[in-house]
C-alpha cells in the first residue's frame, strides 16, 4: 500500500465486497479467484475481508507465520501458504489473541490450526484447511509479503481477501473497483429476478431456458 489513504480505501472496498457474499464476488469476476473449498471458517458466523499480507511456511513450522503476525498492519488478512500440511496446528488461541489485539482482519491458510473453541471465543476469524492438535516448530524463516499460491489461486500482497461460510475468494487489487461495480449490477439483477418469481414462475421461465435449448436444437415439451 502506497499510503494510509490507499489502505483505508482497500479495507473499505473489501468490506463492501463482503456485503455481497463470496459467491457473488466469485461470479462477478468471471468465476475466478475461489480458493479450494476445503478452506473453511472455524465457525459459520466468521467472516473476513481485507488486503492480503502473505507468507509461506514449511510443513510443521510456523516461524514465518509469527513473523507475519508481527509485521502485518491493522486491517490486513494474514494469508499463509502451509504447502497443504493439514496435520498440524500451526496457529492457536494465543496467536489469535495477538491478531485480535493488533487489529488484523483474520487468517486464511490451507494448513491446520488448533484451539478451535477458544479461538471462536476470542473472535478472531480463521479460515483453515483443517483443525489438528499437533504443534509445530520454529526453525525456518520463509518468504513474507511476497506472492504465494494458496488453494490453487495466486495471492499477492494487497489483493483483497473475502471470506464467509461459502468459502474464500481473492480479488486482484487492480480490478477490485470493477468487480465491486459488477457485484452491484449482479445484485440488482438478482433482486429483479426474485421479484419476478413471486408470481409463481421459475428460473426456467424467467431466464427462458427452454428457448436456450431450442436454439441448440433440443426439443422441450414443458
């Protein structure tokens, strides 16, 4: 982020994107940016929105995540590539309390975390690949605030991270305004569709799916 104004704008953009839901954001950017579906919130009410502060940890090691926890700024989402190592608890309730105290927006990782119930009580949003009691070591310092790949998606520092019960989607920083505009238009269109369904019609009728099939040479009898 080049300035505090840029940061504030990014955080506000992320929060507004979150208001539409991760699925709408995903659809509105041409169905791209969704992390692997195994990465889910520890609790269904957890939501996450903010610019990414990235790091990567060797399996069984959380030293780099500790460095990121210290370096990230308020409003940032910690995004940690754990290289798919889910049989570990690389982040627990003590670190969650620290993250909350530092004003971070949460953690997204494909790795495992532990102390689930206490973390929920603390109220620090975490989206993880697993819950596992096994602790980690602190030996290897990996990359911090550099581009990573997480859940099959490229995540760069400053990209916007949006998460809710459906999962997590990443929005490139340079397209965030355009995606937000697309979300608004999509939400408006969906509201009109819902209104049209109130008289008993179905999405088949409203979207003329029968006509779509007939154009493809497929006969429909209903």
